[in-house]
C-alpha cells in the first residue's frame, strides 16, 4: 500500500513543483520575447505543450496505479476502464503534440509577418498550405482515439465510421503534401507581382 500510494502521489508532487516554477519560467519567456520575438514565441509554444503533455502523463500514471489496484481487488470492470484509458492516452499525447505545433507555427508566422511585411504574402501562403495538412493529421489521431473508445464500448457502427474518417483524413494529408510545392511556387509568384 505504501508503494502504491507513493506512485499515486508522484504526479501531484511533480505538478506542485511545476506550478512553483511557473512564474519564473513565464517571466523568463516574456523577457526573451521582448528581445527575440520569434525565439520567445517558439519557447512559449514548447513550454505550453510540455504542460499539456504533463497532464497526459498524470493520466497514464493514475490509470497504471488504478489498474494494479483493481486487479488485486478483483474489480475487472474498473481494470478494463483503466486499460481503455491507457490505450487512448498515448494517442491523445500525439494529437496534443500537433495542437502545440499548430499553435506555435501560427504564432511564429504571425510574428514574422509583422516584423517583415514585405514577405507577408509568402508567409500567408505557407500557412495556407501547412495548416490543412496538420489538421488532417490531427484528424487521423482523433479518429484513432474515438475508434479505441468505440471498440471498448462495443459501438461497432461508430468504430467503422472512425475507420472511414481516419482514411479520409490520411488521404487529405497526402493530397496536401503533394500540392505543397505547387502552392509554394504560386506564393512566390504572387509576392513578386
């Protein structure tokens, strides 16, 4: 019990440490952003992503502990719920990573456009090309999350819909990647006109 409780409290301990250091980190990022806007924006996005992913790690930790406790107490329904959560959490982490990338890229491109208005059309073209691809990739992982949930709840019709959505988003991402070079050339031409 002592060992299980130690592991159970470990995420909260890390969370408390993270919260104590939050002001120091936020102030440091703010100072960097004043002198180096692009670098500060990237750092802010990365740190924000780390905070989000830490919550996913807490979920994984708590479900590992919950699974062990439920197995030892014969709570098989609870153990199955823990397994479902453990199957979903890593996919959620990857999906969250794309959220971090999307938000950081948007902020960086905005800063660059403001600092260098002459290349703003090129930046806009890059954003128009990249964002739909990232959104489609996120759609693949979100579809996987829903698929796992539907499989565990026996919703086979929903699971089939998820499979179709996964392949649809994957196709859109590949299509966007194939069009990216052409869109880049068009953006360059538009900026030169």
